């Protein structure tokens, strides 16, 4: 009886906000629609996606969205989490993130264009795009490329499962293909160890204080010596451990932070996501709507290049 081999599909997961932020700051705001509205983030993102598809040829692609960029369950654990980015707090829904005046109006346009193209777009109430990415990556049966400018997602890198991060260094034409070898070279940890390193080091851009006096190198050294975060904290209580007096003191004073930080830093992998078709479309799902959007917002060459790439 002939052996039947199942085709392995490559999944690409976009940290969409990370990419349209880069597009916004990388494409001049002189790129505007016929009515004068800036569309630099819209057109820049379309060019990003075209380049990613052309260079990496995924079978499936999902634009992962921030339904809640600052989930309350993370804020309850660490109140400073992304606090410096809050433009307006909300009791009933997500806080409003401080964004450039001309970027916010472009986000709904991006969503409409992706939907008209038929590119899967997924967010989950109460979760960040990182959590959607973590969930979809954990469920994938084939190789996964995660495209993000956020180093937090290095924690998902897993050579055994073919999960890597494509980290933009300049636009998306120059990407750092981050696998376990790159993580070991840069941080001396693997994907699973990156969570412990990140929370020990802290991240001012996310409002994570970290442990004072511990940066990447010290965190990596401690993890190599004691195995993981639990091992390091056990060493604090072990008089025979080789922690320096300063390290023992600082780690001891940071117990409350260290106890809750893993849940904040670690991406969720159990997010309720809809069952939708991830297949990269070859033709627009709603061509008439896409034509209207293209005319209204002057998407021109960027949309044409993406459509040409999808049809190739």
C-alpha cells in the first residue's frame, strides 16, 4: 500500500500593531489619501506583508491584533504594566493607548483592507496580540514564523517545533531570523529561559521594573548557575549559595515582583480564538469592497504589489 505523506503547511503570525507602528514611522506622512488623510501606516503595512509573503512563502497567515493592549489581569498583578502609555483609563473596557494623532485613524482602515483581502485577522477580548500568537503557535502542527519587533516573543522560539521569530532590523527587508542558536549567542538562554531572563532584567517600555542591578548578562549567568527562576530564588535562602551579598539582598527585596512577574511576562497559550481559515488568499475575498477602499484611500501601488505577490 503506498505511503501517503501529509503536506506540512508553514504558518506566519503577524504582530500587526508592531508592524504598522514601524510602517508609520518608516514611511513619510506625506503619503496621503486623495482627501489628504495620512495613510503611511496602511500602505507601509501592505508593502511589509507583500515582502514577507514574497520572501518567506507562508501557506497560512494571520494578522494578530491587540483586542486589549493592557489587560486588566496583568495590571492587577503589576500596576506599572504599560502605565506610561495610557492616554485614558477605562473602567468597562480596554484603556486607550497613547498613539500619534495621525496613526489611530489608520487602524480601522487597515482592518477593513485586511478583511476585504481575506487575510485572517484575529484578536481576543481581554488579551494582547502576543497571547493570540502564543496560542496559535502552540496549536500549530507545522513550522511557524512569528513576525514582530517585540523581543518578548522570543520566549516562543522552539527549534524542535520549527518556531522562530523574524525580527525586523530595518523595515522587513532585513530580518533577524531568531532561532535557538541566535538566542544562545545573544542571551545564553533558549526560548523557555527567555521569560526568566526578561523578567529579571525588566523592560521599561512595558513598565516592568525587573530586579535592580540585574541586566541581561547577570540574569543569564544566574540562570546558567541555578537553572531557572525558582532555582535562583531558592539560592537566596541558601546561605551556602554563591550569590553575592548585593544579589541576595536585591533578589530578596524583589520577592513580591518575582512571584507575579512570570504570569505577566509569559504569553498566554489558551486564548479562545475563532475557528477561521488561515490560508493565504490568492484573490481578494471582497473585490468590490477592496476597489472602493483602494480608491477612497489612495492605496495605489502598495495594494497592487500585494495582490501581485498573492497571485504569484
